C-alpha cells in the first residue's frame, strides 16, 4: 500500500495517515484495511481499523501505539479480549481485528504451545515495525539488537 498524507480529525489534534495496509483477519475469512497515523502535535503513532471485507462491525477510532505496546508487553497470553480496553464499550470485534493487524505487522505471534494465545515478538516495537513498513522493508531483514550477521562457508 502507498503512504498518504491524509489528515483525520480526533478530539484533540489531527492525525496524519503515514501508512495504509491490509491483512487477513485472525480467522482468515475476511480482509481488514487499517491505517497507521502520526499525531502532528506530539508525533505519537496511532492505529485504526478502516474496513472489514466480511462486513463485521468494528470501531474505527484511533488507538494510541503506546497503549497497544503496554498491552502487548504486559501480557503473556494475549487474546482478542486483551485489546478491548483500547475502545471500551465499542464493537467486540475490534479487539480481534487489532490483534490481526499486530500479527501482520510482526509485533505479536501465535504462542507455540497454544495457537489461540499470542505473545510479543521479542525486540520488536510498534514504531520499529511501522518504519520498516513505510520504507518497504521486511523486519526480518533488519539486524536484531545483540545479534550479528555471520558469513557461512
């Protein structure tokens, strides 16, 4: 997807969309469109679900990346319910949709012992993954902290 500079109004300050993407829902039955934006006032990153091809309802409000990271880093057994605190009282589908986006970005992954549970991918941050997406890079190709590339042979 291309990067756009569309301004969207929030309660306190405009958020400019810096990346738009699509991914499959966790069930694989629908495609989700999402946007990542940066609040111009304080440069904070935000995420919102834009559309669901399956027609299921979801909240299209922005969620602040720092709140998302607090949930991800604070939980060892992440489920869709873990993300409902981002949009209290809104559609319960939104938690699962946010989770699908975070999995697509590479911030979380399925737990090896129980694939219904997810966990933080160590050494990744929301901002790091967004920057890689904007640049068209794969996060796997970026050097990990504390690791060196070695030559074989």
